[in-house]
C-alpha cells in the first residue's frame, strides 16, 4: 500500500500575483497579505488532496518538490509525486484527515506546517497515521509545496 503514504504530502499552495517592492511602511501590510495567500494555498493543498482534485493539488507544488513517505521512500519532482498519488485520485476510496499542530510563516519567503495526519481506506480496513511536515516557498508570486516528510505515529494496518 505504498501509494497511500505519498499522499501525506500535503504539499502546498494557491497563488496570487507577485507584489511590487514595497516601502518599509507598507511591509506589515504586505506580510499580512502574504500570510493570507499562504492560508489559501495551504487549504488548497490539503483540501484538494482530500477531495480528489488532482489538478488543483498539483498546482500547489513546485515542479522540483520532494516527498518522503514515512517508510523512507522518496519521490523527486512533481511527476514522480503525481505518479505515486495516481491511485488515490483515481479510486477515490480513501479518507484523508489532518490536524495542524504547528505553523511558521516567514514573510513571503518560506513556511512550514506540521500535521498529525491520517489516511484511511475503510473498504480494505487500512489505517495509517503520520506526523507530516510540509515546507512551502514563495516563488514567482505563488506559495508552492517543496518538501513533505512523514514519520509514522501508527504503523499502517
């Protein structure tokens, strides 16, 4: 069931237009806008995976993203990541849920979120729980997932 682990990416983002350089007085406003854009991107990342919307999920990941599942298997680049998630999007039989444990957003540069995430397939009695960390970067006016890495909290059943 290794295809299920790769989905814990949870990787990353909706975009907005790039902002022109701002004067120091406007920097606080810019940071708030950037944080709001990040919120939208992060929601798109998690919800599009949950809702089996492959194109939306792909759009919030950098082409060079890396995904390391809790077993240690790595996918390099969005093509490998999408290939690993193919069954998830096609079968639509899994239940993906998460609880955000920690978040750090550094202006319009980087962001990291740690999730307690579960991936269940009730029809085959499969359950997996992992601590998943997703790193995002702000690139060309868009927040994009660049790295996700999971650690088993409950070994897959």
